[in-house]
C-alpha cells in the first residue's frame, strides 16, 4: 500500500496537481474522493479532467444529476454522491452500471465515503482535510500498482 500526503495553499495548486494526475491515468482508473463540503474535490476533478484533455471549465459538480460524462483522451465519468442517503439509494438508480462503463475510461467519485465498501480494491483514494481558508491536507492511498506512476509524479 502506498500512502502519502500533500499540503496545498491555493486553489491553483490543487488544480495543477489534478492535471498531473489526469495526465498519468489509464483506462479503468477509479478515483475515490472523500472530504467535507468545500474542501476541493470538484476543483481537483477539474484538474484531473484537464489532464485527460477535457477543458476544466466544462467540468461541473454533478450534485443534482449524479453523473456527468466528459469526452477527453479517455471518457470521464464524474460521479457526485452527496445527495445519496446511503448505498441502497445508489443501487436503486443503477449506479453499478457505471462501473462497467468506466472500464473503458476513468471514474472520478466525489463523496465516495458513501460507497467505499463496494468499490474495487484497484482504486486511488484521495482524502481532503480543510486546514484553513485555502490550506488543505490531501492524503493519497492506493493498494494497486496501477497508480504507482501517478503517485510518483506527485511526490
């Protein structure tokens, strides 16, 4: 298991870090983000999408629609589980169908803590903690060699 932390002091740093991540992602990558409201999950997702060839201005939080799809170097499935009460709600609306679709692209999940128990082991978990108005602690954890290149690019 590879785990490390980064501290960011600005939204621009978080966006640039996301871009570095996106540039290294491969087909079937699952990114699971956790953290409180306003911690930077959507901002990092914008950077990841930019690294995958999706203009970050096209990326918006899919809070009300559950999933946004973007076309880039790889298809991106951007999921926001904020409005789900529990994982059963996700099953009812067909959330598992996206795992099959994401095999040909990248899945980025905000509020992943609502479904961590059903996510595959082969994922990159990103945990956010707010330390100040612009300062964040971002912890990366992976149990998969698939993300070694991604994580080495951030260290």
